[in-house]
């Protein structure tokens, strides 16, 4: 338990950048945890679970050190964190490559949203096709209703084509950007 609290405190120092006096650390002993949260990397990999105590967020320092590749040494009641002197091989991206990766991620998110719009339009298309079939099966057609339904069906299909063109253009851009990222990573 003492290691956990020590880890939480050092984690808070890393993220908060505030100095913590001995008195404030002692005041946490027996304090109530008022909330929890998950700390994760941008790729979704879970790093650790954190706790909220007295309105401040605390994270185990060992989990953070391992996630960031910073050396950590615990001797007695002292936790010493090293500095990361070199970029980790294969993981570090230049600022330019990182900007490209962020744009790729944005485009992929746009594509997901656009694909959801296509799915909604396809549901609407099915509804229109069912309505057209019912209208054609009627003995007495309502004047103009079949034409309106077919016009709406044409508009729906045009929207689907428009959305698909947007996705295709974004996919082409993603491929181009990914080639640039790959070239920068070599």
C-alpha cells in the first residue's frame, strides 16, 4: 500500500509539476478515493488506473515510467527517475511525421462518420423501395406519390454516391500521407 501511495504521489508530480511537501503527503494517508480513471496511450493501450484523492489525480509512477521509457529506481523511501536520453527506436516520429499521422487519423475519423451516413441513407433507400413497391401494388395509385417516392430515391442514391466519393478521395489522401510518413520514418 505504501508503494502504491508513493507511486501515486510521484505520478502526480510528473503530471502536475507541483512540489509536494511532507505534510501534504501525510495528509493523504487514510484519505478517501473519490474517483478513478484509466490512463492510456494515444493508441488506446492501457497504462494504469488512477485515483482522485482530495480533488487531485494520482497515478502509479512505475506504470508511467515504463510507459514513457524513463528509468526508475526505488531505494528505501526514495524514488529516483532518470531522463530519457535517446528516442526509442522504431517508435519516435519527427514533428512533420506526427503532423501527417494526425491528419491520417482525422481523415479516418471523417471516413467513419461518412460511412455511418451512407448506412443511414441505405436504410432510407430500403424504406423508399418498400414504399414504391406498395404504391405500385395499389389498385388506385395516389396521384404524384410514385413520382415523389422515385425522386426521393434518386436523391438518396445521389447522396450515397456523393458520400462514397468523399470516402474514396479521403482514402487516396490517406494513402499519399502514409507514403510520406513511411518515407520520413526510414
